[in-house]
């Protein structure tokens, strides 16, 4: 449950975040054929102690491993759903790039004097705990068992809040239009039709009204992801970045 893993991957990956990409998660996926092959394990061998330096700030092996291992199960699921084999070499590269880009955003938030208060952190901690159906106390205890004590959790929450505010201020809010939502829904309808098997009808897609909130969230993330990547690219032009992997 690494709190900034999604941000690292959003700024490191590219394919799924292009604006206009069709949401696919809502359509029923074909059943995967049973396999005797063991599930792949995250390979973090050969990762240097310092994977990169960003304007003098070091990104360590521990930073990388926490994010990589935290997101690995999700990446495996996505690869299996698409029928592709997971390329760990590419995934390690994307993770490293994402951590560099996240560090640039952290540094920019400091330059812009964007700070989260203790009250902000208490509220965010309560929200994260509620999302996981826990009290704040139980959530912190769970995180502590995973090697993240309260100070680390609060530090990551602080990063998430400050970078999120920077993005809102510098990049903006991206609410999809009705046309974009309806176009995305048409794509989902086609995906459902494609699930028809010989002699059987295609499963019925949920109505647009029911799917609209999910489509809106997916499209917003896609557009925001593309804009953030552009913003980070501008930051990197003036940054001193040394990659060690």
C-alpha cells in the first residue's frame, strides 16, 4: 500500500495515459486459461545503491524496491489480462524514471512554497484509513507490520498532498466533456459486443448513467497523466539528473 507508488508509475509509464485512450477496465475480460507456470516474482537484483541523483538529491535502492515490489502484482495482472509477458527490464526502467520525475515534482512543490500542515496530514490519514475500511490506528498498525512506521507514512502522505496541490495549481483540473464520455462509452459497448462467443449473445453492458462516474474518473486520469508528463518534461530540461541504471 505504498502511498506514492501510483504517482511514480503515472510519471514513469506512457502508453496507458495518452489522452483519448479508451477505458478498458469496465468490459468483461475473457477467462484466462489455466496455467501451471509459477507467478513471476519481482526481480530487483543488480539494482545500484543509488539509482539516480536529481539536483543533488539521491534516490536510493530502498526507494526503488519499495515502489517496484508494491506495484508488481498489479503489473503482472495487467500483463496477463492483455495476454502479454511482463518485461521486467522495461518495468524497472519505467519505475526509475517515475521516481526521478516524482522527485522533480517534490522539489518544485518546495520551490513554490506548497506545504501540507499537520491538520492536513491528520485528515489525509483518516481518509486513507477509511478507504481501506480501517481506523487510523489500525491502518498505522498494518503499515507498521509492512515496515512503514507512522513517521514514514506521514512523510509519504505529505509528499502526496504537496505534489497533488502542485499539479492542481500548475497543470489544472481536467473534467471530460459529455462528448468524450459518450465516445468512451461507445468504445466500451464495442468491447462488450466483442465478448460474444459462437452461438451466444454478447453480455449486456451497464447503462451509460451507471458507468458515467467510472468513465469520468478514467478519462480525467488519462488527461491529467498526459499533462503531468508534459509538465515534468519541462522541469527536466533545467534539472541535473544522473541515472545509474
